């Protein structure tokens, strides 16, 4: 018999913000597929809560390892599990709040700790900021939930594991700066084409080229945002304020750091991204923001408009925070972890690197890094009176 048990359940609540943004299910009801993972022989008044905006972490190695070490973990999927084309980060925060409320009122936990893994890191910091002192009455488009009226329950601590600064920051760093025309991605600036072998700019890239490339990425993001805002304005002017519009964003795996290991160096394998060969993924059928919509772009991908940003929200955090990054991570590199740690406003904060760990702790060489990560988390929880009671 396994030393841990997995208990599936559903968190359901009324959708009061109007509009359907997830496929299937009851109209007017948000359903969040969840799983409580806990040891069979350890009770606890504290539960770790993991939510990612779009991915499910139910079977991440770290979830089972934490449960085997005596901790209780809830993995709660947002309403957008597996489909982020309509995703609004403000609604994801609302989902996370309902998960925490359910953990306390229905499952009986006294304390909650947000386990912000990968993209769940910036979500967790954003959520905690709005739970402590809510300020947002709508999303960047003017739509979405009023978080000042959501009564979001704050967590008692933050664990940020292999986390990046934000979805919009990560996307912008990944955008193919060579693309000149969003409707025809074959129109390219050869001087900025990372994947053109004839381009004289090759790894290791010069500081001057990197500065020019990074600015071109930001400029491209802003051009899309300007088009999105104009499209929304046109729909409203036409008397169709509730209409949406889907579109494709080509070329979203062209971060120079995946080709040049001297940029934000760590132990990652050069020439690889977390989705595979970066050149293939760049124009492939899947990728960051490949299919999106107007309001979703503003809420989760716009460089200037999206709010779920761990660095921007970090100064408001008023609970102890542990930031942990992995030395062989090929998604969330060291600069992200250091920036998040520096931004956290609470004086009780720690930063740890897990040597040899890749992003997911997947592979035959990951047992030792995973064990070390669980040890550090367990020690931190114990020192903050957030460890299992028995």
C-alpha cells in the first residue's frame, strides 16, 4: 500500500462575472478539479496549496515527495486547465481564493501555504498581494472580477519553487524579435533572426546585440497590445462590447539564452528549451500564447498591462517567503529567482538553489535534488510553525 493517499474532489462556485470562458460544464458555475495528497499516518493543521494558471501539478514529483515527507498538499486546477486562450489572471486569482476557502471551511485546515511552482509562482505572489490588500476592480480590459469584493483569504506563507517573474515577462523574453508582420511571420528582419545560420550574430552574443534584440522583443509585444486595444475599441464602437476575437501569435520560442549558455548561466543543456528544440517550437503548433484572445492578451501576456507579476507585487508581501530555484532549469533561470527574492517586501525571506535539479525533477538523476528540495521546504515549514502537527 502506498504511504500516501490521493483524494480527488471538486470545488464549485457561482460564476458572477458573466460570460463562458471554459469549455463544458454547468452554465453559471465554475468547477475546479482538485486533489488532496497526504500521508496516511500524519495529520496536519497546515496544507500546501498548488495552482498553476493552466497546467496541472497533480503528479509532479515534488507533490508526492512532500506528502511522503508528512506534508498535506492540495493541487487545485484553475478553470483554464489545459486551455489558456481565454485566461484572465484575475479570474485565476479568484479560483485560487475559492480553493483556499474550501481548504479551511470544508477540509478543516487552519493554515495555508501557497506552493507556487513555475507559473504558479507569480500567480501566488499576485494572489497574496490582492488577498492582503485588494485593489483591482477589473482586469486590464475593464472586464473580469472585482477582487476588492472577492474576500480572498490570505495565505500564511509562500513557497516559490522554480518560479518565473510572470507569464508576460517570460513570453516577451521568448518572442521572436525578427518577426515584422504578425499576419505574415515570414517577413523577418534578418539582422535579428536567431535561427538564420547566415546571420553574423551567433552565440555567444554581444551585449550590443542582446540589448537591441531585447528591445525589439518588447516593441513587438507592445505592437500586439496596441492592435488588441484598437480591436476592442472597434468592437465596442460597433455596439458589440461582449464580442471576443481570437488570434495567433507566431514565433514564441526565441529567447537567446536557450542558444547561448553564457546568458543567465546555469547548468541547463545548451540548445534545448523546456518544450524541446527551440527552433522547432518557435513556429510549431504549440507554444506560449500561440492561440489567444483580446482580453486574455491584456491580462496574461501584455508587457505593460498584465498585473500578475512577482516583482511588481512582491514589495507588498507580508508573510514569510521561501524562494527556491534549480541549477539545471531550462525555463526559470537564476535571474528570475534573484529578482523575485529581492522584490519580496517581508523581511523573513530566503533564497535557495537546488544543485542539479531540472525544472520538473524528472529523470533518473533527480532523486537527490528532489530529496534536498523537500528537506529545505520541510525545515522552513518547521521553523515557521507550518509543519505537520504529528
